[in-house]
C-alpha cells in the first residue's frame, strides 16, 4: 500500500513538473518591426545586470540578432515586420530587462509598442 501511495504521489509530481516545462517551452510570436528589434537591442545594451543574468540576456540578444541578420540577408526594410520567436521564459526575461532600461519620453511610444506586442502574443496563447 505504501508503494502504491508513493507511486501515485510521484506520478502527480511528475505530471505537474512536465506541465510546467511545457508551459515554459511554448513559443510566443510577437509581430514587431525590424526597427523595433534594433531599438530593443539598443536599450538592452545600457541596463545593469547581475552576474547570474548574463546568460539570459545573451540568449535573448542572440534571438534578436539572428532575426536582424535574416532581415539583412533578405534585404528587408526597417519598417517591415517580423514574427520574433521567443519562449515564455525568454519573453519574461526580456520584459524584465526592458523594465530596467532608461529612456526619454520621446521613446516611450516605441517602448510601449514593443512590450505590448510581446504581451499580446502571450495572451493569445492562453
């Protein structure tokens, strides 16, 4: 009986952990202009980090740089749009890092457009 209860508990814990992993691996596809991706990369260059956040920032930057490199190869214009592919964890980290950025009031609309695109893509997944 003890083994059966232990087995049931392990099965419940395992399924909960699997569900959490699947949630984190969902891909969000916010639609943003290439110029907005570049703008975001510029903001990320000036934020303060803790040592344990370096890998997360580099991961996000590599996704965005890769998207810009594709745009250059395909001769896209800055106002053309792209579907930026981010995992839920990457999107959460990106939004967290962007909250630390310093910007002037004139850039607030670009910032809001970019963050709203990420949030909107997450809401369509629910």
